[in-house]
C-alpha cells in the first residue's frame, strides 16, 4: 500500500514500559500495526516476544504487550487505541498458574509411581467480553513455557478459536503450537461439529457434543502421562444465566472440572460456589475462584462478534493474515466439484418438533441428536459443511454412499464422530446436479459424508 510505505518511519514510536505494565492497542479497520521488542522481555497473552523481531497485527486485533521486568518496544503505524496501563490483573493470573503447576507436579509424581492421577482440569467462565479467552491463552502459554503439554478445550461455539465457529474442539499444546500472531493454527485439533453459533440453538446436541469431546480428551490423556499431568484448560461462551448456566454446569460435569475460574461476575461466582458446596462428600472436591477482568478487555458489539466469526472462517480457508511470513504451511484453497449423487449431506437434529406434532412413530427419527439426510438444494449455497472422517464398515473398508448398508447404517455414527475439516459451498448447480465447494487444500475429500448446520459464510 502506497500510504503505508510513504509513511514508513513517520509513525515509529519508542515505548519504555515499567515492570508489570502493558501497552494496549486496538488496530482499526483496514489498518495494520507492528510491534518490535528492542530490549529486555515482554509477552503477548503469555507468549514471549523474541527480541528484534517484527510482529504484525491486522485490522480488529485488540492486544496487550505485557512486561514483568520492564522493556523497550518500538511500534510502527498507528492504532485506533494505543496506551500504557500500569494496573493489570497479571499478578493474580500468575498466582493461579503457580497453583496449577503445584497440582501438575503432584499428578506427575503420582503417575510416575504408577498411581492413578490427573492434573488440574480448569474451566474459565464469565460473561461475554470478560477476558475468558485471554486468560485461557495466558494459562496455556505459561504451562507450555515450562515444558508442559496441556490440553486446551474450546466450548465457545460462538467464536470457535481452534477451528471455526459452530464447533467444540480440543487441542494438545506444546511449544510448537503457540505463536504470537496466529494463536493456534499449527496444532492438529480434535473437532466436533455442533453446527450453530449458539448453544441454545440445539441444547441437547450441544450437551451430546461436549460429552463426546470429554470422552475423547479423557482417552487421550489416559494414554499420555505428560498430557494427563498437564491437565486441561477449558474456554466457554458468555451465556451464563438460565439455560446458559445449565449448559455450563453440564460442561463442568462432563469434563470433570476441579477448578472453575470466574471472571469478575459475583452472581455466577455465587451460583457455581453453591454448586460446589452441594457436591456429595464422596465426590472429588471442586474449587471455585473469582478472578478480576483486565481493564484492557474490549467490549465488542454484536456486529463485531459477527465479523469476528466471519474472520475465523476466512482464516480457516485462507490462513492467517501475514501467514506467508510464518512457519505454518501456506494454504492453497481449492475449488472442488462434487456430483450430488456421490456425496451425502446430513444434518444432525435439524427438526425441532415437539412429540405431539409428529406422525406416530417418527419422534425418534427427528430427535435433537438424530441424523437425517438433506436433499441438495439452493439452500446449501454459502453453507459451511463439515467433512466427516471415512465411515468404516465392519470389515474396515470405507463406506461409499449409495452402497448397501448406506446412510441408514452409517448415519448415527456421523453425529458421534470428530470431523476431518470443512468446506464451503460456492455454487449449487441443480441442472448439472453438482456442488462446487472450496476446500483449504487440494485433493479429494477424506469422505463423501458432509454435515450441514446453520453456519454460513460468504466472501
Ligand atoms: N489486557 C488487554 N488489553 C487489550 N486488549 C485485551 C486485553 N485483554 C483482552 N483483550 C481483548 O479484548 C477482547 C475480549 O477479550 P476475550 O478474552 O476474547 O474475552 P471473552 O473471551 O470473555 O469474550 C479480545 O479482543 C482481546 O484480545
Ligand atoms: Mg472468548
């Protein structure tokens, strides 16, 4: 861009930060912003900056560069908001981290003696824009910096930080998966497709997906001592009353959470505290802790949240902005043509009819977690579809649509399986009986079974 190259050098600014302070910035629309650490040490959401390395942030980024011991930074270009804050909650966050570390050490020493143990299973709860995701990022990064391999679980279907919105996912972290500019993109996640951006859309299915994910996380940790000792950090969505609270309680139970961190919300804290006090004596104890929200956390409007969701989907297909300069392999989004009769598009629990409205005997088929087949139509245009892993027949070979034992046999398994990835429908040709979809990489899809929900995206 001409304007920015002409301005090079003009907007450079040097900042000297005192210990335990942070530089906060928000990058405006169509702008970009860079930060370089010149001296000493600093971190962004727990991940350390390397000295003399330029970090780029694109439109919409809201970030704090925090320093424990003081540092000198250089910023280039302008940000919409740019200021230094000395009052941060980082001390209480690091204290929480220290307590988690003690539990990890305990778990590891028991596990190495052959005893049964698991590390801390932490869930972060709070209202929308209370700093939940940021705290999860800090706790995960601090654990990874000490060589731990914690599991990060994202149950916020509204934002979908690990893959795309509409999913619940888990990812095993290590030093190779954390980066400043592209939060988790190098990791291979375990993802279940719920299909909607609010848990209220199909609460039964949400519960089901969370339980399935919890089983898989437990299995993975049972086979990996370090992962078990490092434990789990769970991010949740900001719906914390009524049904939202019920669903949050389900998440706490399903993932056997033993530490709940509540972001500055007195009512939620009191409710979750009462739950933990009411646990039976023989149940494992659960600690509930209230933590302060950072004054830097930015409130987002409904429109900004929608834009955030769209940006996550774009990033899934095209890679993070500035990805060309990164270690991650560049994505080459590719258009694929699929014959309608060679794929099966399915929906999980699409129809929400109460029992009384259904023909006799149909109730079970249309329940909230039942799989039904969707006839391809123009309704699929711009839908984001999850691509299932191959559905295997008892003999171990992959099931092909139209084959004997087709969807009726495979159907219910589809709702229980994690997904391989996503495509997005760019064209529906009813005359030629074909769908054109965009995939983030070239090559055939892993299976012909696709799941549709309510997630849509258009460029
Ligand atoms: N200390 C901070 N300074 C500047 N921006 C911040 C800070 N902490 C969080 N943010 C930003 O505020 C926004 C909301 O925070 P987030 O952690 O995503 O909240 P939640 O997950 O509860 O909705 C995010 O864009 C995040 O990057
Ligand atoms: Mg969040």
